[in-house]
């Protein structure tokens, strides 16, 4: 079968970092490209605890772009193994079921939570992260009976969704309602990430919230806040008019499209600005909660300057390296939270997985995702898909997916 495979070595990494400074196209075109379409065997069930899925649709995530452009930090390399088949936003049909799998049958349409945690790796007892309900932050991503890998798509033993067939452990699989389309099914994973981000930095009706970045994740964070029936003020900072306007339709009250976040923060929150001898202003007052879906040096430093005393900054975006001025952190007693994937939470005294909440919100149209999927590609057109993702405003793209049907 044809699959989109990612493979990297130290010599290739070094060469691409030099050559791709001339053109980003070299990251995915030419003999040194880290990603290419290859022939691989169809996967087999690793054990009776697994199922085989015929892929219908797989979403192309911003993290996939970061991998292909080698933007990820080498710090995460111990928890990745090559070569690996990319893709973790999966919707597909069950075509084979292991003997130990219950409540899932052939013909079911499902999505998967892609993390490869203790139970999936055959590790007992499970680590503390898995025990407290955060399997996506497992402490054993490089242990057990699988090669290193944080998730499906980053492990050489478990292929990802950019292939016609993929296997998944029973603990990863979530059955979808018949009413959901395959496009909606492939969006459950990013919706779950957005819901987790909001739950961990939950606004009240009186908070003033800033979301930096109005792409897919920024849009879904706005929708998730509104899905919890929270009427707080939401501001979105996004340079693309197309993406900014979509967040307004999703429930944002204010848009910042000119990049002048400090200036507009004064207008929206009533914060006071103070100018140091050198450098940008720092605001006293400001937003009480910020969700940064970009996560580079500029956005993080700006977030800390416009975050009020005792405010909380959730960092969702992934950057290779950042340089921070920590002054606002201690001066304003701020909290900075890392956000990665999802886990379990208590809802009405019942333990629920974020995927269950995501499926429920999408099914009841409290979060609307199908319209965000603007471009569909075949796996053979992956290079065109990457090109579109590198210039979304030009192509009026929001979410791109690979379709196998």
C-alpha cells in the first residue's frame, strides 16, 4: 500500500537545515526530503487487543507541518522512531477485530486517540500520568513492547493515518455516531485538544480572554469556550482576515488583525501601559486568560506583557526554541501552562475522556467543524497539500485532509 513516510537521520537533518534555507520546498521535494510516498506492507494486528481500520479521512495537523519542516525540538527525539507513517487525526471503518476486543465490531466508523501510553505498550503497573488520567502525557513513551513514539504517526511500529490501513489498540478507539460525517470524525482529535485546553484554563463569564492565532486550533478554542456556555469576552489576534472572520462567526467578540496586540489590549481591557527605557511597553491589567496557539518568542513575550496579575497563559503552539523576558512572570505572578493532547475529566461525577466530550459537542453541533475542512487531497497529492499549508491565506485554506474514499 502507498503511505506517507517520514524518515530522518543526523546527516539528513544537517543537510536539510542548510539547503532548505534556500527554499522550503526542499523539505518535501527532491532526494533529501524527509517525507515521501513509499510502498509498505499492510499492517497486521500486533495482538488480540488491537483492531485494523480502513482509513476514510486523515487530517493534516500543524504538528505534521512542523515535523516536515524540521521545526520540532530535538528534545522530543527520544520519543519518536523512524521511519514512521505520519497522520493522527483519523476517521475510518473497522475491518478486523482482535479476539480480546469487545464493544467494537467490523463496519463501525471510529476515530482514535493516538497516544501510545502504558496500556497500549503492555506496561503494568501503569505510570503516574496514566494513573491520574493523562495517558497522552505517559512517562513510558520509549518503553514497553513498541518502539519509541508519543503517538500513532510517530512510531515505526504503529503506522499513522496517511495510509489506506492503520491498526489501533482497543484503548485508543472511539465509536462515532452514525450522524457524524467522516470529515467530522477526523476533526474529533483537534476538538478534544481544544476542549482540554479550555478545561485546564476555564474562563468565567467575567474573564477577558485572548486567543493568539485564529487557525484551526484558535477557532476550536473559541468554539469550545462557547460550547461550555461561557459568555466571557473573547479577543482573537490573527493576521489573516479570512481566519479572523471565521473566529468571529465561531463566537469571538474582538479581532486584532494588524499585529498591534499591546495597543488593542489597552482599548479592550482598560490596561495601563508603561514604557521602559529600552524595549516594548508592559501593561498592568490586561487579559485574565490567554491561549497561545502559535507559541513562538514574539507571541509568548507579548502574551506575558498583556496578561494581568495572576493571569494564566496556556501554551498550545509548538516552537523549536524561544527567548523569553521573565520579568512579567514574576512581576505579575503569572502562571504558564503547557498543553498537550487530552485525557480524562469529571463531568457530573462521571469520569469522561475528552474524546467523549468532543464527540458529544460535535454531534450536538455545539462545535461545528465540517465547514473548517476546506481542501481535500489524495495521498498522491501530498506535496500540493504541504504547499497549500505553507500559504493558507493565499489558497483560502483552513483545514486540509487526505481522503481515501
